[in-house]
C-alpha cells in the first residue's frame, strides 16, 4: 500500500486529488476481490446447507471494525455502518445465488422489470436495489399506473413488476392489494426503500414565489405538515413524484414546484428548496416484486409468506385462524383488511408471516387456515428483505 506523505509537506490540490483517485481505485479493487470470495462462500454454503446469516459472526466483524477504525483515527460508527452495508450486500448476493440455483433464473440474459413512474422514481430505485446483485442485464421500464405494470407482467411483456404496498407514514397502498386479489400473480420478493422527500423547483426561487406544487397523492399525504404552512400554494396530485419533477422541468415555469426525491432533482437538474420535508423523518416504503410464476425458496433463506383470506362466517373465526400461526410458531408481520369486491360488509384479510410453505410446519398451518376461511389464496413465499 502506498505511503501517504505527511500533511506538513506542501502539495497541490491536483496532486491530492490524484492520490484520492488511486485510493478509491484500490478500494474498488478490494471490494471486487471480496465479492469473488463471497461467491466462493455461496457455493460452499449451498453444498453444505449452511446458514446464510450468522448474527454472532457479524457482531464479531463489526466490533473488530469499530476497534480498528478508532485505532486508525476513523469514526467507528461511520466505519461500522459502511461495513454493515457491505455485509448486507453479501447476504443479498448469496440469497440471489441460491434463488438462481433453485429457480433457473440465470437462463434470462436480460431482465425486463416494470414499475409505476419514470426515471428518478422511488419505485425505480426499488427495482435497481432489488435486482442490483443479480448477474443478469437489467432493463427497468416505467409505466403510468400500477395496473399497467400488473397487466404487462400478466401478458408476459415484463418478467417482473415492482409495486409499493405500504408506507410507514401514509399506511397501506390499497390499489396494490386490490390488484393482487384480482390478478393471478405471485409475490416473489420484497424491497424496502427509504423515502426522503424534497421540494424542488426549476431554479433557485423564494418559497413565496411558488404557486403550484405537484406530486403523487401518497407523497402529498406524507408531507402534509410542511405543506400546511404554504398557504399561498395550490397542491395538485400528479401520477408520480419523478413525473412531477419532470413536469416542472418541461413546463419551464418558476412558479411551479414538485415533491420528489433528491435523486430525481439531480437527474432533472432541479433546485432543492427544502430537504427532508416528510412528516416523519424515518419514512420507508415497502415494495413487493410480482411475477407470473412462484419461486422455490431454499430452507437456508429467511422467508415470508403472503396470503389473502376471508374468515368463515362463524363467531371467532378470524381469531381462531390467527391463533393457528401462533400454534405453529409463525410470526405474523402484517394483517390488513380490505372490503371484499361485490360483497358489501364482507372483508378480505391480507396476511404476511415469517415462514416457508415448503416446510412441514407452515404447510400444515396453511391447511388448518383453510378450515377457518371461506376463501384463501396464496400470494407467495419469497425471501424476506435483507436488513
């Protein structure tokens, strides 16, 4: 490793930048070599049926990183957070490796994945985050509506669709639940994306000059407290946050603004008036990945299962159904009710629980659930998000 010269020696800024570039290149080379070792690890774990994630080993690694960082004069929390992301990516890669092995996904040289919105949308970020560790070439295709995405997966023009299903601020996204009920698609994955809304304009202008603000209804709801203070602005719903940002650019109107991501602002060359304007700073959206065919999940992978069911018409049927999950030690992570289409005052229940239907316990629990439901549809068993 090249020795860094003492700070007392005078150097030109251009020389320092060249040295930084060399260090960055070395870091990337080291990450690439590390990734090759992770690939070897994935092969060994597949053959030996070893667990993908070892919390005690991860704790040991991060503790060591923290100690070494302090010895080297680097903030230990920064270093530990950086390596936590590296470890998360490694586990994600190993998960995808096992999924490819069991589902022959490597046969596709090009993945066509649809999302609602345009370039710079949060949904597009979810696409690239979820499929980024895959070895296939990725083509992300924006669509105008959620229904367009689902129909494109249904007719085979897309391999996958990525749809938002819940947000920590605005709650469930009912359109997605209704589409999952109506269409014969399967959930094959999930992703969680941090949402950081910004108010963006064509160029730097005072907030008092803004007259119209465009964004997706969910984003507007998530920023209601900030918007309530802008009495001089008319807030209008638009198809998507990134589409709203693109509209501000194309309309070339200094009185217009959009609520969108920092990524969308940078992509369209817009000015950020205010950053992080959501009601809750810890704002996340969960997305589901849908496909025509279900996937098989190796027992080494931490999984979730999603089902839709209606409770049987007898007293305590829903409570009895949920108690079955408890009996089989299956952790309930989501319970959402929606009106049953065409059946006034009847409800469908969307349930997520930790477990793999390929396991005897989960399979037996599902059969018992059928006894307490008037209708049940399995949406899929899929890898839980790496976090």
